[in-house]
C-alpha cells in the first residue's frame, strides 16, 4: 500500500548581502585579501591594532565575564536573583534600573504611581544600594549598572559609598556603569526634553574624572551601541555611532584637563549588540577594536593600554519574537557564539522568554547555561581569534571598518556626536533604517522563523513557564511598586531632616561652581545624609536654572 507523504518546497539561500547591505560573494579567495597587511591590519592577539583581541592568550588566560540581565523591582528580589545566579556560576552582575529612577525622580513622585520598580530595580537612596548588594563580595564580583541618564552620577556615588560602608575598598571595585547620556536622546526617549544634553555631559564627565582617580579598576563609561541597534541602527551604523560617542567623551574629558592615557584605559569600553547575521557580527567586533586603536593613536596615546577596546555584548532582544518562544534559545545561542568568536570581554545573553515578561528565573538560568556550554563544552576558547585568516571574515571586517569610517566622518562634519544628536541627525538615521528593516520583514524579504516563515498554530508551540515566576505577574509588580513607594516615604519621614536639608543646600552651592567642578564628593555627603535620588538631582537642576522637578509637577520641598 502506498501512502502520500506531505512535502515542503525546498528553498535555497539566495540572499546576496549582509543585514547592513554589504554585498556577499559566493566564494572568497586569497585575492580578496591582496591589500591586507598582517602586522598593520591584524597583528597578533594582544598587539596593535588589536583586531585579533586585546589579550595575547584571550580566553585561555581569562574567560569573558558571564552576566545575566537582572532588575526585578524591589532590591530584595534583585538581591535574591543575584545570589541565585552567582551560585550557578555567574561571574559578573548586570543591574538594570527602572525608568522612574532613570528619569531622575523618586518612587513617591505623583507620576511614578504604579510604575516604580515595574521595568527594573528601583534604587533611590543609599539604603537601597546597600540592601541590593547585601552579602555579595563586591571586590570579587564585577558589577555593571545599565543606567545611562542624569541619574548615573547618583548611582555611581551610591555604589562606591555603599561598598565602603560595607567594608570594601573602593579602589578594588570592578565593573562599569553605562553613564552614556547621548544615545537616549535618539533611541530610548527624548531625555533632552527633561535634561539638557550639556548638563548631562557635565555630570557624566564628573563620573569619569572621579573614577580614574579614585576607583581605578572600574569603568566609568560605556559607549552604548546596543540600544542604538535595537532602535534601528544596522551593524555599520552601530559601530560608527559607538566610535563617535567615544570621541565625544574623550574630547570632553580632555577639556576637563585629563590626559588621554589617563582616561582611555578606563573609558574605552563599548557595548555592542549581537544579532543574527553571524559573520557580520563577528567582523563588527573585530573592526571595532581596530578602529578604536587607530583613534587612540590619533589622540596621541602612548600607553598600549589606551589602544585596547573592551567589548561587552548583550544579544539582541530585537531578534526575539513572541511566536514559538523556545526558538529564541537558538537565536541567543547563535548570537552568543558570535560574541565569543568576535572576542568580547563580557557577555549578557537575552532570556528566551523576554518577549513575554521580565526575565524569569528559568530564562535567566538558560541564558547563563548557554555561556557555560560555550566555555566548558564547545572548546571554542582554546585558541585566540580562531577565524583569523578567513578570506570572508577578513574581507568583511575590512569593509565594515571602511564603511563605518565614512559615517564617522559624516558625523564629524556635522560638528561631532553631540551636535549631531541635538539636531536630530542620529534619530533620523535610526528611524530610516528601522523602517527599512520592518518593510523587509513585512515583505518576507528578511525571514524570521515562527513569524513570517515556518509558522505553526499557537496550540502547537512548546509551552514555557510564565505563571510559575511571580516576578512576571502583573499583580506582583503593582504590589512591589507600592512597597517601593512606601519605603521611600518612610525614609523621608524618619531621617534627620535638618541633616538632609543642610547636605542638599551644600550640593546646590557646589553645583553653581561651574562645569569643571566635580560634584561627586558633595553627592556622597547627601547620600550619607539619606537624601534621595530625586532630591539630589533636583538641587543640581535648580543650580543650573531649571525646575526642581524634571517633569514639572512638584515644587522643591526645601
């Protein structure tokens, strides 16, 4: 008896370009690398121009730092998740703040009602910071904060103060704070409506200056290409924008009186997205190191440490889709592999369930185990830069570098990254590229499995466990938000109000002393007096001719 077997149409890859539009040939040969000079363009790992990695033995000497996104509303919830992940082999913490703190207001602000702690952890005072890291060995674990707006200066000051109060030496703290205030204007929301770019830049440079002198193992700034990519930038644009951001902060730091060899070893850190175009992403990482090494040399850097660009990556949340969510594990694995083959120093894979909810414990553990499998089972770290010499990879690395330079030159022609941001050039670039991508997805020109290709009915999907993690539950989030609000109200009602007022008034006076006067010592004094994030930033705003409240709702209470 014969039976009819259902067949599917066989489709072959006919795409002739990368995601960023670089033409791809069917075969690459030695003549594609005729212009490649090994010592000028590649060099050995750990040597200029660092295309092959910033360390001679790369992962044989030190694995990348394994991080997992964490920001669960209350500091106690986040502290519990931190400890869980450390017990499972995480080597670096990644703390994501909520949008209320990012805006520069407190959880008891009228417009924060129901929002505090719902999209990240709420850290509004020194007590919050201490509880967040209670029981965690801060001199042994790298801690990175994903905070990019005006509140970064308060987060940094609170972290180093909390660490000292907990018995740690601030000179031994390791990690980073995003502290990059240009990209939110173009990508997240128009933060410039609430906080002028120039004031934000001044506060960011305060962190850079204080950090290089007082916390020499900590990175005071991370150039954020990841968010720009998530909002539309292709790989070439992302790389060009990252470098233009680094140049802007380098110029501002030099204007402050710092030396290039003083700042570059700490400030040359970039976070890049890793998306699904595997070889393009690998080549982007390699090109990034080469571009920065040449930029640092142009600035007159003499210390080889200044030429090293530390790369951290968060796999692309943009690439994850709601249908068939377990497929996201494969996407994250491919993207993580690209990061490692590209030579990153820190990796934070997405959780497969992020399109559905806050990263659950299951999703977090899976993201961490992807890294363990790559490092412990796949053996891909046995040799440095294993794809070096590939005709395709080297050709693509060179093309990405050249095309990124053209965009960097265009931004320089518009007055640099700060002016290009203020005048909307960057925002327009992102919007145009984002629309192009969505048009490609809508027309099936860009295939997404489960979304516009190889789809299945909802009931055929492999289920994931959302309801079993209370941090994903809406009612739990509202309860957490209310508790966060009550906590800050209690602090304000029970603290020594005269001490807090005196410290804040002193900060207001200090903030009037000009752009080159560092405010971190005064901010530390206010934190020790139990002043809150909103109050601290409010005083700085008043001293700069702005309203106390960035949202224009409440008057100054002092």
